[in-house]
C-alpha cells in the first residue's frame, strides 16, 4: 500500500546520476526494485480510483504505465544509459505513446510534477484542435474555464510556431493555445516533500479530476486528428 515515496528513491536517483553505468546499476538493482519500481507501482495503484473516473479504457497495469529505467539512446545526443528520474503515463490502453492523450507524473531529485497533454509535437491533433477553436471558440474556452486553466502553478506549455497567424477575436487563453506545436498542462511549484506522503496522491488525483474536461476535449481532437491522417 502506498504511503509516499521513500527518501531512498531520491537517493537512488542521485547515485545513478553520478554513476550512470551498467556496473553501478547492476550493483544497486535491488535498491531500484525496492525504492523505485515498487513504490511507483504502489503509487499507480493508489491513483487508479481517480483515473478510472476519467475513462473506462485507461491503462492501469503498473508495468505498462511506468517508464523503463533504461533509456533508448539511439536518437539522442545524451548517451547516459539510465534515467536519473522516473515518469509514468495514464493513457488509453493499447495506444501508442506518440499518438496518445495522456496524464503523466514525474519524480526527480529537484521536482515532482504532473499534468495532461500530448507527447511532443503532434501536428494532426493540433490541427484538429485549431479547427475546433475556429469553429466553436466559446465551447473550447468554456472547457478551459471548467478546468480553471491557466492558473498559478497549473499552466499551459508547449513549443509554438513563431509565424502562425492567430484568428482575430480569440480569448487570451485560446490565442495562447492556437499556435502551439504541442500542448500540455503542467502542475509545478510542488514541494518535493509532498512526494514523501499520501498528499501526493491527494493532490495529483484532485488535478486529474479537475482536468477531466480538458482530457475529453483533447481526446476528441486526438481521435479526429488521427482519423484525418489515416483517411
């Protein structure tokens, strides 16, 4: 049963940060299993009641939600073989990460964060969302108002096109969203001590449910974008 992440989780991340090689990891594999994998699995189980309220097709098997500690370094300049932090995703079961609308949670020595969004640049989905903004701006604005986004500590992020024209007359929030290449909402400014207790489940669950209207909007845009791409 989850009672909070132990301080040893952060100690393991720090150790791996300064000794990021296979020999160190194998010598400390038991610590990884005890202080990282097991508490993350327990956290996922603790979050399940909130996630089930979002949609009945969400993947909740811990092994499918949690990232691998071993990094894929084939397409990155950083060749460090292991993560010095850990993240997990809640998304539709069987959906590829690159095409998913997802909730995520991340724990690192410097931060604990969570949010909702798309994985990286996702032009088909963002084009579908832009179309909805043009055709039904009041409806989209109402969804953001229901979720109370943006707000201090729960704001809008994502790389943007610098030269994309924004339709006139949009609200400040929609004008902020429209030229994005990607879109995600992130909870920040959470003290790391929150991760050490059940408060992290309470606060993360509260935000997941708060963002449900946005999940539904982004889920529709994802389905429409992928249908357009395939059709």
